[in-house]
C-alpha cells in the first residue's frame, strides 16, 4: 500500500468510527498531504467507496497529473461543490475545524444540505507527524541546499552590509535550485543588539565589526521545508559573546543527544533549558526548544514546556532543536538543527559548522 493509499484508509477508518458519510478536505497542506495536489484551490472528498477531487478549469490538468487514483470532478466554482455534495447525499461530513470558516460551514448546511459536521483535524495531524521516506527525501534535499547557502553567505558577509542584503544573498542562492518551490518573504537576520529579538526580521541595520549575526533561514523543496539557524561573529568575538555562544551550543548538543523515540518534547526541552539555567541565562531563553515541520514550517509535535509537548516522539518525526539566549541591549545567539527521530536517538540533517565562526 502506497503512502497516499494508507492515508486515505486511515481517514476512512476515522469516518467509520465517527459515523460520517465523507471527509471534505480543502486546507492546502492537508489537501496536498492526502491527494498530492499542489495548486491553490481544490476540494478532496473521501468516502468509503471513492476519492473524488473537485477542481476548477485552472487546475484540471494539474490535478489529473498530481492526483493519480482520484476521480477528477470538474467544477466552475464553490456553488458546484455544494450542489455536488447535495446530489450525492453526503449529509454528514468530517471537516477541518482549524481551516473551515464560519461562512463556509454555514453554506455547507444551507446549500449542501449537510446536516452534521465533525472535526477530523486530529487524525490528519497525527498522520502528518511521522514522515514517510518520500517526505524525508524532500526534507533531506532542502537541508542540503540550506547548508550550501550558509557556506555561500559566509563568503559574502562584510562590514557595512545591511541585514536585508544578507537575506537577499541567501534567498538568491537557494532560489537558483529548480527543486526549491519557495522561501519566506524575509528571513530572520538579526545583528548586534537586534539579535536580542528572536524573530528579528532582516532590515536596514548595517552589520559592524564585533556584531553577532543570527541567520534563521531555510527553503521549501517539493513542498517540504528545512529550518536552520546559525549565529556568527563579524570579526573577533569578545569574552561575553563567546560565553553565551558556548552555553547555547552545549545546550543544543545536550538536547540532541537526549532525543529518542519514547520521550516527550517536554523532556527534551528541559534538558537544554537546564543547561542554560545552570549557566545563569535561564531568563533569556523564553521560547520553546523546537518544533516539528514538513509541509508547514511549524507542525506538531513541539519541544517546549506547555501542554502541546506531552506527545511521545516516534521514529520518523522531524524536529528542530534550537535553543537561544537573547539579552536586550546586547544581542543574542541561536543555533538550530533539523533532526529525524530514530528508535535510539536521532539523525542530524544539518551539517553546517556549529563552533563559533569569526568572519
């Protein structure tokens, strides 16, 4: 059974358990996950007997190519979706509560004659947590290109260059690879005191000698992301910068060493947090240690200290491990790798140098 066949069967199992006629999936990431369709608009409908994909003229040929095994239903617009549901007497639907709007839910009942809707986000989220070999192939390639981009940008950074220019170097380099679908509009490039902002988007600030420069970047290959952070120093680092960097690096290494199937994100986060706290910088590490990713840059599960992190890690899950220290008025350090959870540990896909680089 192929990956997509397995996903459809798991959704059908959920429908049976909840007593539903069909699943209607139209969120772009879940829709791509179950069908393979990468276009912007379409409706995947799964029943016990069929898998139908409703799509308008712009995407008829694309859907036929990307959704093998699905019946392609040609529609003109949204109203055709409602009439098709009505004609097929699909009166109880599993839907994406986290995506469907109140307006669309209302129209399902008024125009589609749907009597009941039930959220099926849970089964979709659970399925997407563990990556298939095909998904991991795309993620590995995204990580390879990200490593190459980091090596490239190190040869270009110089005093007087703006953060936005550094962002452009990274963007331009990765965009040249044909398998790269997209990137963030702006990467995080935070230099000097700007580095105290964990999400300091690249701006007009010009980098200076002695600045720590944090770069958080990645690319999307065939729908799947990488997400990497490196902090470097332009010129020699001072003792405080070296100390903060070393604490962050030791926290990251300890957390990566602690990862394995059967542990929770809470446990892994605690390992890194304890290292940073013991060094006296606990108050300056305010975000979670990491998150999963795949079709989206932030997915479940997470490594943090909240209720989202009780999920047990499993083989094949992707996680970022990204501790950071951010001191207002001084700057910050973050180091982030992308890892695959294994039975007894993990595989680190990020190969870029992690010792402090002084340019």
